[in-house]
């Protein structure tokens, strides 16, 4: 490995979604700096935070179809039974829900918890309550992906929060997605819920810190087929 490679590996990539915001923060900093050095330094700190917010690090995802990985960086805020959003068409019965709450300092890139075919994507307008509240699942603006996985139907729901006002989803209905593959992001503080069918055994507890694409949220039994190729 060369010195240049070492330097490149030190810096975390920035997702292209963040470029316009970083440019706007930087321009505002220069403008304010013309009038006040104090405002310049405040703007500089906010610009640095914006760059940090849009970081997009590489992740090493476990290669095992029995595993469900975290769709986001954050703290596990709920583990237990819950009825999935009605617009996803998953029925009125309870499924196992695991929620990951992201604050304004978390990496907000969202990743697929399992591999499979995306059978449905539904966006639902709503409120912008604190995403840590349980009722945010039903009342906040959200975007849900339904994935037909080797272990049954699984849903990942992006939920806007008190500060978050924009949900971005790059996935498309009918396409396939790999476990750990990026499918969207949320600006600027939010939550992602994963709804799992019976047979999934949670492997995390409330309060635990999760790393998107790496932390195992749950595990299925049986002999699910393991893919030969990993996408991180």
C-alpha cells in the first residue's frame, strides 16, 4: 500500500446527495465571514458538521441469509411486536419490529437488512414528531420497502423525525437488492423500523448501538441458502 492509498483510506467518502448542502453551508460561511469573524467560525463549524453528516463509509456485511442486519447507524429504540403500516399490505397482524433511531450525528445512509426482491415501495405523508416516540411509526411521514427474502416477507420503513424533513429512496419496485446495499437516506435525524415475520429471533436489546450494514439485528433458523457474492 502506498502513502497515497493510506491517505485516501483515512478519509470517509461523502455521498453526492450532500454536495449541494455542503456548498450552501460553505457559501453562507464566506458571506457571513465578510461581516463578522465570529459568524465565520460558527458557519465553519456548521459546514464541518454538514460534511460529517453526509459521510458514506464502506461497511463489511455478514454473508449469511439467516441474518438480518441493521439498516442504519444509531441506537436500538424498540424491540417487540407491532402492526406494520397499513399501506405496506402486510395485514393487520403483529410482526416483530426492531427500531433504529438516528440522531443528527449518525451516518444517515440506509441499507437493506436482507437480500431479496423489492415487491412494494410506499411513501406516506405525515407529521414530524420526535422519531423516538412509539407513535411516530403510525403518524410520521415515512417510506416503506417490502422485500421478498429467502426467509419470508420483510419490511424496512424510513421514518422522518422532528428535524428530518426529507426522505430519499433510490430503490425501485421489482428490482433486487443485496443485504447491506444502500437504498436511501433521511435528513437530518430520524428512524428506520424493520418488520420481521415469525421465526426471526432478535439479537439486540434496547439501548444498544447499531452499525448499519454490519450489526446483526435478528437471526432465522433453518437452512436458508447463503449467497456466494457479498455486496457491501
